[in-house]
C-alpha cells in the first residue's frame, strides 16, 4: 500500500486484496472470482477518488503559482513531473489490463477497453496470464510482470528523487520485494502476484497497483505543496469552488450546487453573482445574486430542458487591499428519467428457479429504488442493484418489472417498467457415460457405471442439475427377452449381473427414462440403446 495516512476504505480494500490473494492458493470458486470483481470495482472507485483529490491539489498549485510565481514555480515544476510520471505508469498498467482481458476473452482491445470485469466470461482463466505475465522463465523474468516491476521501481525511485529533502517524511510504498515462506523459500514478486493467477485476480492486482500509484502521487505532491505553505498566511490559497451533489439531474427536478471560496472565513460572507463573461473573464451582466450562508453561495435553478448546461459567475471578497474577484464556471446535465433492468443470465425469466437481474436508474442510488413484478411473481433484493426473481407456476407468459425511485426532494417517481418473457425450463437430456442417443461400450465399462444422469444443454446459461427418477432396461438374455425397472437413476444389482454375464455383441435398451428438472416438471427422456462387446 502507498502512504501511511490511509483512509479506512483504503485499509479495507488492502485487507481484501491480501485475503483474497491468499485464498487463491486454496480454491478458485465462483464466489471467490466474484469477490475479486467486487474488490476491483471498489478499487476503481478508489482510483477515481484519488484522481479527483489530485486534480484539486494541482488546481491549488496553479492558484498558488499565480499568487507568488517566484517562490512556487520550483515546487510546481516538480509537481508537474510527478503528474507526468504517474499518468505514464498508470496508463501503462491500464493498457496491460486491456491486453490481458482482450487476449484471455478473445475480443479486440477496443471491446476489452469498455468491457466490465463482471461481464467477462473467462474470469477464471490463468493460462493466458501465465503466458503473458510469467513467460517461459521460472522466475517471471521473461514475462510482462518483470517489465511491470521495473516500471514500478523506476517510478518509486523517481518520486524519492523529486521530493529530495522531503523524501525522509514520505512513505510511498509500492514495494516489489520478494516474499519468503517456510515451504517454498524465496518467491519472486512476479511469481507471487501472477503465477497461475486467474484473470479476475490479476486485473484486481493491477487495479490495486494503480490505486497505490495515485495514492503515492498525492503523497508526494501534497508534501511538495506543504513545503512552501508552512509559514504562509492561509488565505493565500483562495480559489473559487463549485460543488454539487450531482451533475446528473432528472427533468423537472431542481439542480443544486454550493458555490464558495475555499479556506474563506465563515464570519465574513462574500458577494456571489451568476452571469455572463467575455473572453477576458470580465462580468458582462448579472443574472442572479446568490444567497450566501457561512461563506457559501447557494445556487438553485429549475431544470426545464434536457442536455448539457453551463453557468458562470464571480465571487467578490473584501480584503485589506480592496475587493478581489474570483470567477468560477461549472456545468450539469439534465436528462429524462431512464430505467435499466437487465437479466444477469438470459433475456427471459424461467419458472421454478432463481433468476438474477440487475436494476439501476442513472443518477439514483440503488437504495432509493423500489422494485416490483406483476403476475403473482416475487422479486427480492440481494445486494445493491442486484435482485432475485422467482416465477410462480401460474405466471403469465409476459411480465413487467416496475421501478419507483425516491428523489432527493423526498418525492417518489415512477421510473417506468420493462417487459420480460416467461418460459419453462428447457427439456434435459439423458446420458450414460458419454453416450447420449445411442452408441457402443465395453460391457465391463457399462457394468462399472452407477447409472443414468440427466443434464441441460451446455448452451443453457444456468448451471442446474436434474434428477433421474426412474427407467427400464431390457435385452435378449440367453435367448429370452428380459426387463428390469429402476426407481431412481442407478443400475440395479440384477441389471449389472445381466450386463456382466451377456456374451458376444448384445444390444441393451434403456427406455422410459424419467427425469425431474429444477422446476419440478417431470420429462420423458426417451430411449438410449447401447451395443456392448
């Protein structure tokens, strides 16, 4: 992890990374892979958070440079070096993630670039990761993991050199040292992170490194910033700020934002105006004068038109040397209410099983959504944005999932509904060994098998099991046709004895095979003739 002053969220993400990586050595189940997907999503949010923090810090740097160019410029140049190095390494890792997804999933890089990890089918594949990241070497030196390690080391050392005298106060992290265990001894960093590591875990590891890079970037730039502001008067960093709860607004709702001067005393309110500016940032006309409370101007406007909207203004603050003006600009997007409901498996809902679906409304938190389904069916929330739909046996052929949303104003709005087709589960097929419809098999092999199994087609999206409830077997045995009946999926003792004692090429028929699906429906799976020899 990079930096000692981490938030609770950062520490939790780091713990998840260590725990899940350790679990990989024991078992790579679907739940573990999904856990890596969730962890990666959390890391991506954390990366975005750091990028926003860093952007604000660089903006403050720019503001300080304008106030005192001679003093600030040397530190500003170093901060820009850190920005360039960080973007360069982070961009390299992002391209590496795209490459891993592209070659593992077998899709173009343009598709991989926009494909969420949750939608990747081959999350458990590690062969491509081994080939690309480890290569043919035993220590990973011939793979891309060595190149990645070298870039991380070069980046870390560059940051310490840039920080110079302040480097002793830094805790950048980004360590790539080898690990040691009692069982295996020394394990190279490359092998520890990417040797037989599934795609989902590899992407999460790379996201963790990206997160550590943005954290290290903030650590160094913030240290540089503090280097020249230790003895400064605090108001030297004054800059106009606009903050809004969201820039995505539903049509008919209010857009709200806070307009204020950063680090400004709450005991003296500035004047805040919204209006038009010319190319030289001179205020041409005043459209609105904002109400100011504790240094913050409250901007509110009724939205009446969809699309992208901009507004600008100026903050006038009284100082000992007269009034200083700080122009500001911001924007927001107005869109009609929209609804996204998608099944996680297929474009239909099936009776008798759990149907996972995702529900989201852009701009509305999932906890503010109320989701329902008609036709006597049930829908239950399992996690944020995730629901489970259970179809009743008497469900109509078409149903609708409706969504209501609680808006920031406290009002409830109908966001619409989406239609889904309802189907019974497909008919399974019977199988004896590898034989599905008919075939030949050695008698000793057939006699050693426990019985008949029933399965759904491999093309079916759900991984479900069927239960064979009974079947009959008949054959010509010692000149007579004999038959036996089983009340489950297993061969009876008599069946096995006949199979073992038959001589020559004899055809055995397994008929009236009955199987019950997950929806409780019983199917007749026909007959499987097998020639034994």
